């Protein structure tokens, strides 16, 4: 074929236009779904967006699994993160070449949402609470994914999730309030670098609303995001999010209207109804027929979609990546990279000198995460697993204890027993048997899981609501293996299924006539002594019992009625009251094992599918109580105790006298080797925290409070004393910081410092540069990361690190003029080991502007451009664009500092509406007692029926702080404007 669109020598825009011009309207519309239809008459094949590749290829089978994204960022090594992205892209290509339909080349990674609140269920998917560091890491990972060829993409990285997305609770219906400064200084900067550099070529909007408007309809998509990128940006919806526009969000009346607005707002690809495209495409055609869309709107979206396909080389005769084969998947080089990434991500939080380990012959490896590796929702399938136990066992003798309680459950009807074949749990009146022993996992937040000791399978709930023991552990999109233990009278408890909210009750077995069950056959000879091992199951130390016979099946005698089964019920009053008795104490078993070892390594942390995950936030940050009890017991039994935390978010705990504490994210397939290398000192711990670790969730604002400035949130504004600060991480050696120089000249600040390894062994230091503006019209961050340098030094070696900061990067968003500005002010320059461990300081004067008072008579003032507020929410002024504020209580107010009324203003006009009407009062200098300038009655009107309403003013002159006080809840204001009517009349 000689079509111009297949000629790689032609300009990209020409090729796209040629192909687009050959398509019919029906064919073009068919390109606006996740599953793009082929155009066979032109030889254009099908295309699918969306391959998950957050920290390795996911969901498509065994592939190299790297540390979670939060762990990758904790390396503070962008080049390493780029290499991980590159390896991931190679494996995506290998799967794509094998199965083009199953593995597309548009990858949905990286996640660049700033990690504002560690309770967010998807915390492990992001990089940092700092937007600048998030941008650095997103550029690194996306650059690896896109490849190094200047024109041909290896894969097409997609940034997600735009915008203000940091809660799972009611995520499709909650609105994230983003004041202008938070939007421009905190949220948007995380997205800009990867788009501006061309590393990322696509964006996915988030499920939530932003300032009252669904993110999928945000005017910022076209108005801001696309202005940053050098090329076309593809915007793909999140899964099933378009349906929310008329469903959960009820923002538009029908799908045609909703989809038309989405396309005009910048959405190019609908991820809706899986591969069933008919309904979506039908709604788009309906919108065209009704005049809600034009073919030009369709052409714009199609250009974005085709641009990615052209840049992937789809229509070229060959690409530089055609030779990538399955040989790269989990190849030795990728295994080594996974090990390196895991090792460099480990953070040493505490160390009294016990680490690195020396002279150790026997290690007790303890804890529920000691001999397992966890997969999160976006993890790949582990091709193999080197656990902590396995990695340490290669170094010295190890003994292992899982350290979970083994219990029995009984009720007035008898004992709960598991089925050897993984079938329903039943209740038998016989005495406790091997099948009646369960291991109780405490995953924190009131979430527990039960594992049948005899079979090693977890208790789950099947589609009929029957409890069965057939799962390897908590898993799946709908986790059915976790329960809450609710107290009942006389020391009993009820099990409440977390996923459904229903209770565990008792029901006759299927096919039974009802009534009490007859006695079951007793257990076979060989029943264990109390606290002993279960035949065929794991021993108390977690190991398998070789040669043990399977536990006998507990079946009814001939002619007996089958035993009743445990089944979910809706009524709490119908819940079965159970008594739990501990047969083996996990803490006691752990302590006994630890006492006989040279060192105890206790591996604790979270289960990524239980302790918060997509659709579920955390309520607290505490280490699970049972795990904390194990740590305390082991520490008491063996003073040489190391606590190793593996989690996707910051945690908090009570024991503060631990000799050493390390943290890493869930580290992927090579975690155990990496941990052993750090513990034994083969490598210096290089990881540093990219989030603040708080002492308690009580120190955090409300989960839905996105205003980090007003709430004193993140390391930038937090005034308390953290458990561990942003940037924290220890080394096995010591470093001296000296000879700081800082100078502002020629539009830049240049900083240098000398770093010296003063210890006796090689080590790695992450030197961090922070600034603080010391005088300002507005509240400034207490500290803000501006740069870092990772240096590796031999004992006694020194190096000079240098930074150069563009003074424009010190700008903040000036709400009085709706733009970035650099103030004329002194700035404190801080160099140190973390945000709270500052070793060197200097002050430089930065030339800039003096922000004048607001000119009240210069034109309308946006209500969202206020300086402070109380009891107001941000909302949408219309369904298309514009923001406003809405009072949520009587007496709510917004403050405009330093308003200059000149020689006087006579009238004020508010663009406002009130659901029930009301009154707005304007006061000077104080919201309660300040002089009243005037009042404006607001008539009752619909949500989007904003109208200009005027009121007279008295005494509005000179410069004052202006308070706009909402006397009633439910009043919306988008703008206010002042005039001097008398002067206008005199002139006329």
C-alpha cells in the first residue's frame, strides 16, 4: 500500500491527517472506546488501551515483580527507577508480540497523585507526598516506559489519576476541594514534568469530583494539561467512570449529554462496559444526531487517539523494538535489577549499633510476613519468591515462627470444623479435633483472617454466602476472606464479614431436613496434644510436617443428618455467638524461638489487599495489635531484636526501645536477598522516606480535607513532631556536612556543600536541599524540597554537591492576580539529611515583586480567590467551567486580605444564588464584630442559576480586610464586584 499515512518519512501531523481523512464518521467514532475497532478496508488493526505496569507488568501472567511504586521512590535514585521502567516496557513488548490483543502498548502507569494522606487505600501506588519529588520519579519511570528512541515509543505511558484523588471512601461521589494555591502549588506540579518532558503521552482522569465537577469533565484537561505537552495527549477514562456521570454522580441527565460534555472537555477514550462497545458508541452517535457534538469534536479526539498509535510505530514498516522476545521476561538481568531496586529501597529507621549483623550463627525469623511475599492489586504474578526467611537462610541457620495465634471456635451447638476438601465449615458437637484448629491473622484496623490449620487454606465466603476453606489467602477485587470480631455477652464474639457487612450464622446443610446434627465421627488416632502440630498442616513454627498424614474427614455417620454449616445472615440478632480459645499463643511461641537465637528478625506489616486498597481507605496507621504484641514479646525474650516492616504506607507502633527498625515497601520477588544484603552489611541502607511518618492518625486532618495549607498537612506545613520525618533514613556510617555556600544572582540561586564520610566503612548519603521563604503576604511552607544528591563515599572521602535553582521555581500562586509570583523576600537555604535533620543553613535575598493591595474597583473578584475561609466548600459555577464557593453553615465566611477601596465604593454586586435564599453580609476586619459595609439579599434560585445581585455600601474606603459572611447555609457565590456609583453619576 502507498497511502501517505504509512510513510514514516512524512511529518507525523501529515500522516495522522491522511488516515483520519480516509475514515468515515462511523469508523472515527469507533476509535473512541478502549477497544478500538479495526478498519479492515484500510488494513488498520484493532487497538486496546490499558495494560497495567505500575511496578512491573501485571495481570497477564508471571513477569518480573519490582518493589511497589512507593518503594521505588524510596531509592531516591531516578536513574534506577528509569531502568525499572525500561525493563517493564521490555516485558510489556514481549507479551504484546506474543498476544497483541491481550497485552496492549498503552500502559496505565505511573501514578502521580501526591501522597497527601497515608490513610489513602492506594498509597503504595504513588511516589511521595512531595509533588516535586513525585514529578522527578514520574519522569524517570515514564521515560523508561516510553524508551529512548526520539520518535518511536516503546510503550505509551499514562499518568493517573487526574486530579485531587487521595481517598477511596465514596470516591465516585466525594468532591475534592482544591483552593487555587493548593491546585497550582501542590496538585498540578506533580503532573507537569512527565508531560512537559514528553515522557508521558496520556492521562487518566480520576473517579472523584473536583470542586463539585467530575474530574472527567474538568476544563483543566484542555486548558492546562494539554498546554504543557509538546505533542498530542491521549486522555483515557478510568474504568466505568463515564457511566458515573449519569449514575452515581447524576451530573448529567442522560448518557448522550454526558458523553458529549466529556468529549468536549477532552476525553478521547471511554473505558466503559469492558469490550462491549455498542452502548458507548450508540450514545456518542445519539449526541451527534442531537447536535450535542459536531464531527469536529470527534476529529479532535480521534487525532489524539491516532497520534499515540502512530508514535508507537503501528503504521511503520518496522520499529526499533520488533526484536524484543519472551526471553526478556524475568531474565537474569531483570532479576538482578529487581534485587538492586529492592536493596536500595530499604530504609533504616533506627539502629543502636546492632546492624550490620556480625558473628551471627542462628537467626530466628518471626512474623506473619517472615516467609511470604505479598502481591498488591497492581502487582504482577511472582515468577518466584525469595522471602525474608529464604534470603537469611542462605547466610546462616534460621528457625521460623509465623507468630499467629492458633484457636478453636465453638458455640452452644458445638465446635467449628473445616472440611479437608475445602468445602463448607460445619459445626459438630464432638470435642475439638485437628479440623477444628484455625490460625487467626490480625491485619489491623479490625480486620482478621482465618486459616484452617489442617489444610493451610483460608476461610472464605462463596457465592451462596457459605463459609468455605479453599483460598490461599485474602485475594481478588472483592476480598471475601476477612472478618471483624464483634464482642457479644459472656466473652463470646460474632463474626462479621467485611466485604458484605453480613454476619456469620448457622444454617442446615444443603439437603438436610433441618434440626440438630447428629454426632460426627471422631478424629482418627494421632490427634495432637494441645498446642502440638496438626497432622498434614503447618507446625507452630510455620513449617510443613513432612510425611504427616492428612487430617481425617469429619463426616456424619450413616443415616445421620449432615452437620449444619456456617452461612452469612443479614440480621445481627441471627449471628452465631462463638467462643474463641487460644490453643497456641503466637507471641509466646515467637518469644520461645527468639530466646534460643543469636538475633531475632521480626517481619511485620500490612496485607496489601486488606489494610486499605483500591475502594477502601484505612482508619489508622497502627501496626496490627497482635503483631505489636509479638514484637514486644520477642524484644523481651531477646534484646537483639530487629523489627522489619514491609508495608505500602507509613505505620506507627508503641514499642520504642527496639535496637533496630527497617522499612521497605513490599519488595517484589528478590526481597529476601535484598533484606539479607542490608542486614549483613553487604550494602549500606540507601532508602529514604518519601512521606512523613506520623505518631498516630490523630495527627492527620480529615481524610477529605485536601487543603494542605489550611490543615498544616504534609511535611511542608506540619508543625508537630513526627515519628520519622520526610527524607529520613540512616546509614551504617557517619557523614559530615560543611562549607555551605548560597548565592542569588542572575535569576538563579546556586548552593554548594561539602559532604564527608567520617565513618569507618563505605556508605551512601542522600543530601537534601530545602528552602523556606521567611517573609510573605501569605502562609508559606515551613520547608520545601528543592533538590537532592545521592553520593557514595569511601571512609574519609569528601565530595562537593552543587545545586542551581531557577528563582522562578520559588514562585507561589498569587490569588489577588491569579498568577504565579516571586516575592521580594529573604529565603532560608537548608541542607541536611531529612526535612527535620538540617545540618547547614544560610539566608539569601531573592529579588521579586511586592504584592499590592487588591484594587476593589479594578474589576470582578473571584470568590475562590480568597485568602482564608470558614465553613465553605468549593463548587462548580456551571456544568462546563468556573468555580464558586458555597456556604455549608450559618455564619460561614471568606476573607480577602488587604482590599483597597480607594476613596470609597458605593455598591457591591454578587454573582450568587441560594438554594433557600438568604443574606450575605460584608464586614471589615472581623467576621463577627467588624463594621458592616452592607448586606445583600440572595433570592432562592437553582444551583446553576447564578445572577448578579447588587447592594448598597457604607464606609467602604481605604485598605481593609474584607469578610464576606454567609448568614445562611447553601448560598453560592462565584464573583463579587465593587463600584463607585456617585462618581460615575458625576462623570455622566
